[in-house]
C-alpha cells in the first residue's frame, strides 16, 4: 500500500506528525504532499522542521485566494500530483480547503480517502470548514473519528466509510513535543508577565465582520489579565482595515507576537493562565494531560463539544460584556482542571496506521 499524506496548514502538519512518524518507523511506502495553503514560513516551513518531518516530497504552492480560488487551485494541482504518485490511499486531516480538495481529487480518480478527525460538526453554516468536513466525510473510505461521539455522528448521517475511533492525533503531538517545547522555546522570554491569557482569533466569521472585530478588540484590551496574542497576518490586516491596529499595538494590556512556531506556541499554552480563542484545535490541545488549561471559546458554537462536557471549554460567543464578565468570575474562582482527557491517550497515529495495515492484509 502506497500512502499519500496531504497537509496544507499549520494544524494539519501538527496533527499528521504522529501518523508520518508512525509510517516512517514501520518502513511504510508513503509520500508527503504540502499544498502550501499556509505558505508563510512561520505558518508552514518551521513546523516541518520542528516536528522532524523533513521536507515535503511535493509542494504545490497553492497560496491564498478566495475560498473558491484556493479550493479549485488545490484540486487541480492535487489531481496531477495523485496521477504522478499513484497512491493506494490518500490521507487528509481536518476541515480546510486542502482537505476538501484532496478528497474530491482522490475520489474522482477512484483512490480511497482516509479522513483523519472525521465526524466533527459545529452545525454552523456560516463556517466554510463545516461544509468541507461534511463533504469529506461522505466521500471517504476510512473515517478516523477522534471520539465515540464523532463516530456516532458519522453513523447517524449514514456515511459510507469504515469508521474507527482513534483519539485525536493532536494529543499525540502535545505529549511528544511538550517537554522539548519547554526546554527549547525562547517565546517565554518575550512575555514579562507571571500570569497572562493566551489569545488567538482568525476565523472568517469573526475577523471579517467589523462589528465582531470591535468586540474582539474590547475583549483583548480590557481583559483582566494581560493578553499575549500571536496574530495571523490576515487578522492583522483586518484590524488595520477597521482602524483598530494602531490602538491594539498601543494597548499596554496586549502583547502582539508574529505567528509562532509550534514549540513556541506550545510553551506559551503550557504556561498561560487560560485561553481566549476561536480555534478548534486549541480546544483539544488544552485538554492534553500535560497542559490542562481552561479555554473560553469566542464563537457561537463548537465542533468539539467533548471539551465543553469535560469542563475544559466554555462557548461564550463574541459579546465583550459577556466574555469579560465570565473571565472576571473565573479569575475569582478556584478552578480545578479535569483529570481525564476527552480526546484520547496519545495513540491516535498508531491506531490510524494499524487500521490501514489491517486493510492491506
């Protein structure tokens, strides 16, 4: 079995790292393809190096564009790559335009697709990612669900693929790289606070809406703890266009950092007091046994309800008054992190490769 592993963004590189290492350790025939959806050096190249993945075998340099442009470009270039590579299965992770393009290109060539992190649903139709993940699940041959809840979603929707509950591979990454991140990351030296909140915000439904962007600005600048905010270039442009960038830079309550490598971000995540985010992956990372941090989700919904039910995450929306009130009350409480991680034990990569090997016999 020749396996083609497709990644395109920072989270995909992180979450596929344990799968790639498992394939390497077992001497399996595989090809690593990077679409280049995240093309900034700090959003891609540094992650391959830090996670010891080597240089991708193929880089398609898809770059930016509208949702349709980016998906279409990735689709055309992936189709050609798959013809050249001739894989027996294509593995893609998550819910990005890269994932949708990889799934469609593969099935059009009658190549089986394995969807890592299958079965997640936010039920928020504003999110392009929701449509990407739904379509990918329904065309995939192998559905690697991170939790039993996700697997039940796939069964309820009558998805055709073979369903295997694996845990989430981001937990693999947190456990594997956490100690090295703490030992080697210089990012903490840029943060002069003993206690701080770590923030991320990048989703289109938030940062592309000026009214929501102003609410995020208020949350960041008026948070009762100082905020460390690694800011995505696209998000920074949105703040600039809204006339808020200068005041955000001037705020004594916010430290703006450029996009960080994985080790730098992981070290800050392990050190922070709590997290403010609209990211999906961070809701998972925060539950890892070596992290265990509270996450306030700056969205109206989440496709990671397991983190909410376990007590790690709370979905607050983007109304600054509501968010700031809840954060203030949290700081006055004595919060004890839950003991159990709802996303597995760090063996997801092994289970994914086990499943493919069993299908190959």
